């Protein structure tokens, strides 16, 4: 993976440690005592960029023993075994389940309630996209986030995965250190996209011959400007500079956009922007 392809947390904020996963969940290792309200508030703050410093440092696991629970969904047993070995030998991570198809992935998600699932796209019985949709839909009762594993040159479902609720993409050829970092970034409540994934997402969507334009109700003119810049991949600092406002103001606009558009993270704000015809 070249430096251009290295996964980048889709945030642009500051203040390392301002919000931690520990503040969003309780008894994570046991999978119990989750606070949905606290989790939503923490994720919104993280999506606005409040933990970028922690991401830059590459260490999102707090000193408090906060174990990230990871599940694997891939129909190739050898690949699952390799990922499990890597995860179980990494401090702060634990592999809690495996699935050989999409249906099993949904079952594992409900049974084990992992923080993150590494999801293959092409699997028997139920695709990874459909499994992601089942896991991420609001009525599922799950707080699990999905990282899609794909080969961009062959996979036509990148955009569908984001619409289904995936928080990021990784090439299956990802380096071990990048995989670990990606898991921690997404577990911390952020979206993660490689530059190639972002380009593919945009290209796949704008090239649709019958692209449906969805309105953005109650979104102000300034919020539309911020949303358009997010869709172009701008960081919070870049947005602030371009609009001549403070970074705090940018974060406030992003927080309101997440609420108004019912988006989980900045990746879904990108989808909303293109569905609304912003370019």
C-alpha cells in the first residue's frame, strides 16, 4: 500500500482524548451496560473531529483496559485465520467471532455484539452489503460498526456498502499495521476511507445514469456549503479556512448536519451530499 492509499480517518479536528471510547460505552469487554445516548453523542463529537490528535498518534486504546471486540466475516477460512491471529496477538483487540457468510455475520453480530466487524462483500447466502444493512439499520439494536474488505478494481459495491452503513473500506492486501489502526479508528466512532475509496465512491455515484436527487430538508445555506466541502474530502481546518470561520463553528455545523441527516459519520454525509446533487 502506497502512502497515497493509506487509510485516513475522515475527520479534521483536534483535541486528542477529548472524547474516548470509554466515555461512550461501559463494560465494553463484557459487551454490557452500553449507553445508546452517550454512544451517539460521543460518535457525533468524534465525527466532528474531536479525536483527530489521538488518531494521528495511532493509539486509540486508552490506558484504561478498553478492549475492542472484533468479529470477522469472510468465506475464506484461511483469510479469517490470518486476521484472527493478528487481532488476538494485538494488545487491546480481541476476536470474538467468525462468520463464513453474510447470514452468519448478522447472527454473530447479535450474539457477540462486537464493536467492529471486518466484512467481506462477496459471500454466499447473504452478501456483505446486505449483512451490513441488517447490522447497521437503526432498529437492529446493535452498536456495531462495519469495515468493508474489498478489492477496488473488481468490486462494484463500494457505494452500496456506505449507503448500507459501513464506516470504512480496506483493501484485502492491507498491511497489518494499517488494519489494526483502521479497527481502532472505526471503533472510536470515526469513518475511515482511503483516497482511492473516496474517488471510487464519488465516481460510482455520479456516473449513475438515473441518479435520484434527494432533498435536504431544514439544512441551512451555510450547512450546505460545509456539506459540499465534506463531500470533496476537506478537513475541518480546510473548511474553516475556505469559509473564513473558526474550527469550532465548522464542528457545530457538522454536528447539526449529522443530526438533521440522521448520519452515523462523515462517510454518510458524503453519500447525502451526492444524493442531494452536490458536487
